[in-house]
């Protein structure tokens, strides 16, 4: 769930993590910053113990869109973890949030607006960082799971929680 100007916009993030056939694994990125992908791969390896450095990684933002805001970090990480573990992200789940170098997840601007848009489009679940404040009451029917650490998200997919 991204923000374009002041309007929330939901996009699909696709990832494929595959064994590499050569000494230098491929990294192909369409619609997102390849340097940000490198950072997320490093965080997933260093903080979560996932071995991604020796694998080919393909990342695509569906529909030919280009995302520049860090709110897509968590969705990209979820897509990578999902591909690696062969456990799909539920089709009715929206994922957004920023990821820091220590593996913590960070709230992003206009979280309630993003959740409201996801609710309007029929999503039933959300995986997001803990909100910084509770000033506003969430007015959605979405079941929200807040996770403050990337390791917890890895456990959702790989640990089977």
C-alpha cells in the first residue's frame, strides 16, 4: 500500500528466489530501487539468518509501476521470504512498512489511510509495523498484525506461526 501524492495506491510486489547456476547470482529488479533490494537482502541475511547471497533474485512491481517510497520495504521482504520458503503471502493480505538496518520495522506516514484503502478494496488482513501513536481509531474491518521486527515476519512464513 503506497501513497502517490495524497492518494493511497495498492500495488503487487512479485519476487522469485531461485538457486543460482553460476558464481555470480543474478539480481533483476523492475519498478524498485536495486540498491534498496541489496540492503534488504543484507538485512535478511545478517539479522534473520536467511541465505540469499548465493541465489538469483528477481523482483517486479506488477503493472509497470515504479515505487520510490520506503513503505514498500516490508512488502518486498515478505515477497522474498515467501518465495524462499514456498509459503505464499495470503491473497487477502496487504503489507507495508519500512525496514531499518538492524531488522526493525518502522511505521510509515498515513498508515490509517493505507488500511482504509485496502479495506475498501476487499483485503481482510494487514501486516504492518507497530504504529508510532494511537491518536486515531482504526475504522476498518481488517485484521491487523503488527510486527516490530523482521525476524518475526520470517517466523510467520518459515516458522509456521
